């Protein structure tokens, strides 16, 4: 029998670099390093070479940005998936996609194991492992960083001893994860929830203080729920999201400071930069308000909350998510229209909207002469709507309750 094979989710950072050697040593395994380009802003070709130089048997790189946007981010947009009212789930959405590729490559290469660099304290270990389980329950999962039990110093010592390059950026005290949907920063001084994040943690967003002194207006065009146009011009989803990140960040918009409830039971303080995600979420919400009936507007948020929680908690590949998707998608045929956004010194507002499916009826809404609403019909309406209140109040009066 040949050597065992393990597919490792490889970022190019210290933990997963050390993991290549550690897996070879401890499992006598051939390591297949897998890296996805999700818009994390790293040269994935460099990452690939690094994996090989450390000793990976093969290093595979896939550009998964389009797939990430169309199959993970769009459904989350339709579901208005924002965890605890703050976090648009950039990291959480990427994990099931990484898991999908891990499983795919494992099956292609005949590997029996997959590995990842997550620690034992975060959400990502859960998301990756539960997703892998859902896609192929026979694969064994190894989490080196959870197993080796080293301090940072010991890990660096191991790296030096094994000729694994230790990046000088290690001096920076932050732990960062980013993709096209957002950037997350934790650790260091940020672990004191009272302290305002220092400017240095922000990379995508300008200090609102130094943002342009004139507002920037954007017009986002949706077609059946998909944001396709900016200022009347067609964009690929990828370039549209990139452009919104750029313009939003330029105007100092997109920062989030969140004391968050992790799945493993601890609260953590997270800083996010996610201009495009927040702009698109708000624009989509606004278009919904224009075209969807009241009952839907009032009911949908209950399912949105479920959806966000499920994504956060690693249950992407689940019957519940598919069922919720079906609900969210049922409205898409009406989600066509434009939304105008105003960005100004760290703020973002919707300032206009329009759709051929609009339920807004000027004749009914206006207080002008064109008013078509039957004011007198309200009299009878209130009588019946208020009937239970009247009965209740009469009883209370009679019984002096
Ligand atoms: N708290 C977020 C989540 O659980 C982001 C974690 C990303 N990791 C990081 N090292 N910043 O989805």
C-alpha cells in the first residue's frame, strides 16, 4: 500500500506552512496543499510555490471568486444574512466552499484525510469539519494547530528547525481573514472591547475624517435579485463588488465593531471592513420594501435571522438552508429595479429607489389633490379593527380591572 494522502487547506501563513511538515512527520502522509483565491488579496501563485518549497507533494490553486459570489454570497444577500445585526458573514460563507474543494480534491487524489489550520477556539474549525462531513462522511479530518499544543514560540522554533519561512509580518499582533465579501481583524489590543480600534487595523476603509468632503452617489441596478449595474453600466458580479468595496472604503464607510457570540460559547470582539456587503444588503432591503407585500416584509426577517445563524454555525450544507433558499428565491422575479445610495464621510444611506414591480402607488400615498384613497372607508375599517379593543376596554371598565 502506498503512502496516505492528506489534502490541506493551505493559506500560506505560518500555521498551515508548519502543518505541511507536521503532517508529513506525524502521519507519514503525502500532503496536497489546496488554496482558493477568494479575493484575499494574496498572490496565490506565490502561495502555491511556497507550499511546494516546504515539501507539499502537490499544490493546487483555484480561482473560486465567481463561484463564491454566485453560489454563496448571492443567496446570503437574498436572505439578508447578517449575524447579530452586525456581521455580513464573509468568513463564515467561505468555509463551506473551501470544504467543497477539499472534498473534491481528496476524492480526485484518492486521499483519505483532509486537514485545516484552525485552532480549537474558533468557529471555522466547526464550519469546515461539519461541511466536510456533510459532503463526504468517510473522510478523516485532522486539525494540526489544535493537536500540536505549541505556544507561538515553540511553533516558530519548529519552523526554523525545519526551514519553513517565518514571515516578518508576524510582528503584527492581529489575526486577519479576508475575502471579497469582507475583512475581519481580531487579537492584539482589539481584545479589550473598551478600546477604540487603532487606525492601523483598517486597510479597506479610509478614516471618515479624511474621506472626500463631497458626497458620492451610486445607482445600483438589480435584475431578478442580482446586482448587475452601477450607474447604468453592466458589471460582472466580481467587478461590481470590488468597485463597491473601493468606493465605500474611499468614503470611510464599511467599518463594524462587534462583540460577537461564537459557536463555542465565548464572546469575542471583532472588527470588520465590509463596504460592499453592507451597501448591497441595504440596497436589497430597500428594493424589497418597494416591491414586496407587507406580510412578506414583516415575516421574512424571522427567516433571515435563522439563515444568518445557520451560516454562522456551519450548517450551510443542510436541508434547512436549502429550504430557506427556496423561500428567499421565490421573490427574485420581482427584485428588479434601481436603488440610489449616498456615501458621505463614513455614512451610507439609500436616498432613492425605483422598480417596474413597485407596489408604491402615488395616487394612494399622496396628500396632494391627486389623492385617490377613500378616506371615509377608514371609518368602518377602524370600527372593525378596533372592535376587540372596545370589547376588552368595556370589560375592564365594568370590572374596574
Ligand atoms: N468572527 C468571524 C467568524 O467567526 C471571523 C473570524 C475570522 N478570523 C480571523 N482570524 N480574523 O466568522
